[in-house]
C-alpha cells in the first residue's frame, strides 16, 4: 500500500479544479454555496470540472444548510441525475433531531448510488455518539471515508478524538478511512501522520484570498509538499 497521503481539496468551479490538480490534489470535493457549508453543485458545474481535470471527484449530496436531510426525494433525484451524468463518487451525511444518524435518508440515497464509493461528512462531528453512528453505518455499501475534525469546533478541539480513532482501525465501524478536515492547519500534520492518518481535506486553506477568491495552486503545493515530506 502506498504511503502517499490523500489530499482532497474543495472545488467550486473548473478554475478551482485545475489549480487544485496542478498543486497536487489527489481528489476534489465538489460543492456550491459555502455560505451554507456546501451544497450539491449543478450538473453543468460537474460537467465542466469533469472535462477540465483527470482526478477523482466526490459530489456533495446536500440540499440545505444544517445536518437534517430535508426532502429525501430531492436528494435521491440529484443523486440519480449526477450518476446519469457520470458521477462515480459522493459525499453525504444526515442526522435526526436527536443527533443520531438518519438511516432512512442515508439508506435511500446509498441505494441510488448502487455501490459507488462515498464519504460520510462532518455530520459525524455533530453526532450524539460517534461510536454508535459508526456501528450503525458499518455495513453500508460504498462507505469508505469519514470526513471529520474530531469535534464540531474543528481540529484544534478534536485532536485527541482523531488520534484515538486513528488507532481503532481494527474495530467494527472503524474500517473506513479517516479524512481529517475542518480547521486543519499545516502544523497539525505531524501528529496526525504519526498516528497513521493518511487522508486530509482542505477548503479555505487552499484559498489565500478567502472563499471569494479561487483555489491557489501554490497553496495546494505547500500542503502536498508537507504531506510528502
């Protein structure tokens, strides 16, 4: 198994995607509307990005801000349309009002994905019980990654949780890869890498001018170098 860490970068459009790939990103998370923490992009945006780059694309399936699924029919239809357009990897995650995984929503959407790989995103950081959530999802087809900061407040607050979970990969529900993201900074990398974390996710860190500006290839390259070093 290669020891090269996976670097995933958020892309809002083809310009972002090209810069991220040039900087050494292994994968892109495609979203729109970061003011709402990332919603499903348009089919047109997906098509433009897919034509512009050659690295894997994970499509966010989320219709509204927050971690409730909302109208599951809308999400299923978006998943179906993205699949028909050629999308092969996805990102999703929904909680019920009590902070438990919304299995009805997840199961319906995952059935539509038909075995495609997918990430359960940072909804895990708002879960009432992370371990129970993982066990509930343990046999879900296609689930290969948890995107997490260890805490709803970000990596600074979640570091101890992340380090502990990285050591649990042999336990039921911990087989999916941990991808750390959410307030991640370069200085966090040594401890996480030493604990065995092999996947990292950046959004704002790839954009020196903030979310109004594009992904900067040089910023991504700095992360690539730090991970490879």
